[in-house]
C-alpha cells in the first residue's frame, strides 16, 4: 500500500487499485444498476407486448403507434406540457426578483433569507400539496374566509378540481427550486461588469437589460429545467387538487402500472416523456451556449 | 448620489416583494398547524376554539406507529447508503482522475432530470425482475437513488472547499490513499457528512412519489397520510400529524443547513 514519497510524478497517479475499486464500488453499483439498468428495462419493456407477464412478450412498436395515433394521449401530453410550462414560467418569473434581491440588496440578511427560501424545499411535498387542498376546498379556507369577510354569500366550487388549481399548487410546491440557481448565476456576475456599464453611461434599467439579464440566463435556464422536469411528470397534484379535467401524463403512467395493468404501454409513455424532456434539455443547452455559459 | 438613491429605493421595493413572496411560500403550509389546533372537523374559518384532541388521536394508533417505525428505519438505512455513495462518488470525481469516476458522478446527478414517476416505475420493474418485489428493501434502494444527487452535491462542494495542499501534504508524508481519506479528508468534511446524512434522511422520510410504487404491505408515513386523505373524518388527525412532521423537518433541515455553512466558514478562515 505505501509508496516512497519524493519520487512521485503526480499524487493522482499512485492511487492504489484496491482503494480505487472500493471507492468506486458503492456509487458504481447504484448508478449503473439502479439508474442505467433500470432505465434500460423501461426502454426494453416499451417495445414489448402486454401478456400480463413481467417483461411482456414479443418485439413490437405497437405501444408507440397507439400513443401517436390516439388523440387522448396528444391531449394529455399537450395539457402536461402547458401546465408544466405555465408552472415553470410562473416560478422563474416570481423567483427572479427574489434572487436579484439576495444577490445585490440583501446585505447582512442574505444568509437568513437564503435559509428561509430553501427551508420549504426540505418539507414534505405531500403536505405542501395537502395544504392547498384545504385552502381551495368547497368548505375550505379560501371560501370560508371570503364568506366571513362578506365578499361572497355562497361558497364556490370554482377553486378545486381545475387545471388552474394544479398550476398554483405546483408553482407553490416547486417555488424554492427556482431561486437558488438564479441566485448563484447573479451572484457570480463580476461586479466590475456592472461598474463598467454605469461608467459608460448606461442607466440602471439598460444595465440590467443588457448586462445583468443575459449574464444570469444560465441560472434562469437551470431553474426552468429543475422546475419543468418534476412538474411535467407529476401525478400527485392532479390527483389531489386537479379533478378529472387535469389528468396529466404522469397520471396515465401511474394507472398503467396500477389499475390499467399494462406495463409495456406505461413504459412506452415513460419513454415518450423522457424524449420530451431530452428535447427540452437540448433546447436549454443550446440557449445556454448562446448566452455563453459560465458553468 | 442620485444613482445611489435609485438603487436604495429599488432595494426597498424589492424588499417588500421578497417579504410578500415569503408570506406566499409559508402561509399555506402554516395553515396546517393552525387548523390542527382548531376544534372542528373542517379546515374553515371562523376558528372554533383551541383543542389538543387531534393530537390525542395520534397516540395508540397501531397503523400510524407501524408506519412511523417503518419510515424511521428506512430513512436511517437509506440516509446511510446515500451518504456513503455521496462521499465516495464525489471524492473519486474530484481526486480519482479517471473517466469512470467522472461518469459515475455525472450519472449520480441524473435523477434530477427524471420525473419521480419514471424513477418509481423503472425501479418497480427492476425489483420485480430480481425477485425483491415491492418491499422495505426496495424502498431503501429507491431512496438511496432519490437522495443521491443531494449528497453528491453537498459532499462535492465540501471536498472542493478543502485546500488541495492538505491532501498533497498527507500523501507526501507517506500516508496511503486510504489513510489520507480516512484520517485527513473525512474528518475535515465531518459537518458536511452529517449534513448530507440529515438531508437524505429527510428526503427519504418525506418521499412519496417513488415510494407509492414500491410499498408492499408495510406503508411508510407519507403513504399512511395518503391513505387517510380519502376519509374526511380523519382530516384533523392528518393535520396534527402533518404539524409534527413539519416541525421535525424544520428542525432537521435547519440544523443541516447550519452545519453545512459553519463547516465551510471554518475551512475558509483557517485554510491551513
């Protein structure tokens, strides 16, 4: 194990094989077996027919033909994309000023504020969604508060079981995801750039539009991605506050592995979702490169 | 001077906005504790008076205590696994200098780009294939996976903050890789290790989307809550339970964040 010090070319070169193997083993098992192999199984299953057995039968593209030809799946996919897109837009736009304040104005309160905006991230997702259910319910918080203050006479059903409820709930649940990437991007903009802009006569808004905003775009894109990915596949929020009119693609996948019991078809739907996400990631990558990524 | 005044007034308006944002962030969640003390079966205004009745219903409920015990055991084991993987993956990514180590580290952060429902079904297929089926072992495996990106990010930033010279000095003085790792690098990152452990415990403890597919006959706490949501009568009990969970989550997450930043601050103050 021990090697003679002094004659080494580089410390990295003398890592012992045993140490390397032991250190790579746990992570290697998890990443290759639980992530790559499991995802490979999904892709494999997507090309099989459903005969009730675990891995299906035959080799067929029928599942994808169904997805492509049945208008139901187009409707649901489109709805998932619109809902996830709106949620992403809402969270990023509302998070940007907060990140801006944290980066440029927070001063001594910065650490406390950073702590406060990240804390909800670590609380139960189920409970955050549940909170909105009691807010929006027919005999819930919002209705009763409006009646109590005399704004309305009768409780309304208009809040719960709508796609709008899904958007609001998801935007709230994933709000903490968006702030941190934008904050990091803003915080790493060299202060000399801002000074140069104002020295050269740029008004504050111009300097924001031409210097700060383009330089923070990598953070904005990263934020959009970490909000979009979990929301586009979500099935809990539509089930809790969305009602039948808000069925999302995650709901369909879940039911294929539950009540509908057609695993190969559910796998095909999952592959389609992953392809959509891949497209979004590639678009974000391209946009990132256009803005000159600093990460 | 006028530019400076502009910036200050900007800051004031932004400050008001941030305050409003925090209220939006916390208000819906804080309704759960508020109504858990409300003497009514419905979560609605006006409040009907203070009661601890709903907290009393939490005691002596065997289904609930079984779910809690399950969640605690699964959380601790999964946190141990995720932290171990996070430490080794990020250490080898930074110091292993091999393409394999870099690849593993990149894949370990991949679950961020996969929706939970797909992680859930892919593991459901896998555990059925290897004969585990939906079970506690399967849940532990899935939670190691779900918590892995977090532990890798936490440990990687911590290892990167330790001055390179410290590790090189240890190796120069004849310490083996293993000794350098165990006696030098690991103690220096102890606060981050603890932080990663606590955060991955929390992730496992609160996780619902993936565990939904993998639970056999023994539900975890979030699954128990989900099963109770069907019954309007158990709403107040769920809110009391939710309050307890939120309180514990806030304490654990707060401690983990403090540990993470305190550790880093100390490393920067005394770089050698």
